[in-house]
C-alpha cells in the first residue's frame, strides 16, 4: 500500500508519500513547511497565526511531496496541480491525516483538505492519532519485526508527556501523564526566561554540554511519587525565582540549562525504566520533539545499564522526531483503518481512548 500522509496539528504543515517495502516503512518523499520563525518572534505559537500559515502552505506542500515522489520538477502552479492530482488518482491507495489532538484551526485545515481530495478522487482516508504517530516514527526505516511487544512508550513533546504500555498495536493502556506543563513546554518557557531561541530544546542541550556539569540543582517534580504522572510547572516556577534573583551571564545560562535538562530527564528516565520493569518490557520507544535529544537517549541507556536492565531503547531519526507527515504515514501503514471521509472529523481533544 502506498499512502499520501498529511500533518497539520500545530505550526508545521507536512506531506509525505510512504510505503511498506519488505516489511519496512519507507519514506518516498517528505515535505515540511514550518512557521517556526514567525512564532519565534512572539516567543511561542499563536493558534490563529498558525492556522493562517496552514492555509497558505497545505496545497503547495502536498503538491511538492507528490512531485518529489515522482522526481518531477516544478513547472507552473496549474500544471503542477494537475500532475499532482493525477499521481494521487493513479498511484496513491489511501490518504492519512492527523485528526487530533492539536490546535483546532490547524487540524481543520488538514482534515478538510484531505476530505475534499478524498471526495474528488474517490480515495479512502485513514485518520491518525498524532500522539501515537510519534511513537510509530520509530518504525521508519526499520523492519516492523525489529520492535517487539510488549513495550513501553514515552511521548515527550511541547504539548504532551505520557507513558503507555503496549501489548500489541491495538491493545495498549495509558499509564500516566503530565498534570500541568509538558516537558517540552517547560523547556520552551524556561528558554524564554533565558532569552534562548524558540524552540528552546536544541539550544538548551547545546548549552548544557558547554556546562558539562553544574553546581546548580533544581527539583525533579514528582520523582518520588508512586505513579507514572509528571508535573513540570513547579520546576518552571523554581527557575523563574532563581533567574529573578541572579544576574544572568552566559556562563550562568549554561549552568541553568544543564540543571534544568538534568531535572527533567531524571524524572522521565526514572519513571520510564520503572514502568518497563513493572510490566516486564525489554523494549522502550521514545517519541515527540524532546526525543530528538541525544542526551535523553544516551542518559536513559546509561541508567538502564546501571540498573542492570537489558533493554532495547529506540528513538526516531531526528528528522522524524518532531511533527512531520512521515510518522503519520508510518502509523497508517502499520495500524491504520480506512474510513469514508464522512466518518470522522477533527478532534483537538483526542487522547488515547
């Protein structure tokens, strides 16, 4: 099956063509239009602005992904549109799209665009849960049999921090999640206090490496709780108080970045490893924008070795860790269910039920 997949849950507009070849999810093309520079100027995402950018980008991004798939050079808007339509009609079996969770305006742009294409060209649609797709990004360029069940999945991004236990693709349960700020959200808000570029994660990781170690220590919220919930608003408040009471030098910023990253990663790692032990899983999947951090992956592997846990810990390739259409296609290929365009709608509050 060959799938055209669409992602528009937040501020990124993505389209990809994916196919399963020899039991491996292969990305045949992948296009992404980002409005992150615009949001950097405001220190975060303004939903209405994100939706307006989605309107501008959605059709050009879809056309670009389809032309790249066929190695066709751009000619003109009208001819490219006609060519892309023919490719969908002749060579695409289904269209996958994020239908939630996310920003309602952004989701509507992607979902209604796909419904229109489905109606016009008589193609089935595969609605995809954006959060689960983050974990399925781990299947890209891997044989599906490389990842064994059961496994624990940690979704850690700007909007979500969740732990799940999977017995199979269709049998899973939510173990716990953040009670307030997500890990990525806390990183971005603290980054704003330190005048770091948005999104703050990559720069924070870079600065933390400059510090190597820090005399500063911030609390890892809920690290001692007997559940799999998280909370990062208290850490944000603690850092805010520290910043207000100290003169920020570049060296001190590095120290703060190290301490913040350490506080967040410690609790993520501890609860993920504890859940894998409780549910007797030797496989862990990371997903979401924060999973792009090499420090998180290596720290988790190191801690598992210290605890003598023989684990296989997967993280997506960096280009597929943040929001992208290829991960939507990966989920659709492995666990998607085709529907008529009339059978679903955007759901910004979609979770795991």
